[in-house]
């Protein structure tokens, strides 16, 4: 009888250790996923603010320089859904265009309202860059956890997949030509 009690205690202790490991690992995965989702919402908010700033800048440029530019025609279609990755790339191209226009028309665009928008844009880009770094940091940690034992089993049980980095590159595929500007 004494051996039977010892076996039962060992089985219970082993089950408790497995359960505790399972719960701690699952909670760690969830913590990383929550942080990634937080960063995604901050990036989304920053992109929306950036879009609004750029629309305001475009209006000022068009009014001041008597231009008829419409840099957001492809983004104004509400039925078109694009990812934050693509939106970030498109807005970055527009920022570069506006910087070129500003350098070409430095004197005409040198007034308080436009300078304020430039400062707002710079602050917004810094917040966006910080959110992207935060996102990528926790994406790395989550992906490492998903690839390691025993957390890879827990991830499979809960159908948790690897996340892409903010630049939308899949580092685990065979496509080596996925660099995008």
C-alpha cells in the first residue's frame, strides 16, 4: 500500500507540474499577444492621425500654390481595405512628396499653420516608429516562444500562429526577394 500512495503522489505532483507549466506558458503567450495588439492599435491610431495631417497639408498646399493635387484618391474609396503595412508605405510616399514640394516652395509654404502641421507630423512619426519597435520586439518574443518546446505544443493546441513583423515580411518563407521600400 505504501508504494501505491507514493506512485499516486508522484502522478499528482507530475500532473500539477505539467498544469502549472501549461498555465504559465499560456499566460506568457497571451501577455505577448496583448502587447502586440496594443502596439497595433497605437500604430493604427498614428496612421489615422498621419492621414488627417497629410490631408490638411495637401489642402494648404493646393490653396497656397493653386495646385490641383489629389494624393489620396486611392485611399478615399471606403470599399477598399488595405493593411496597416500598406497604408504606412503609401503615407510615407506621400510624406516624401510633400517634403519635396516644401523644399521647392519653401518661401510660399513658410507660415504658422503649415509649420504646425510639420511639427505634428514629426511627433506622429516618432510615436509611430516607437509603436512599430514595440510591436516588432514582442512579435520576436512571441515567435520565439511559439517555436520552442513546450510552448510550441500549447500554441498548436490554441491555434496560435507566428506573427509577421511590421514590415510585413515573412522571415520563415523561401522568398528572399520580399524587400519593399
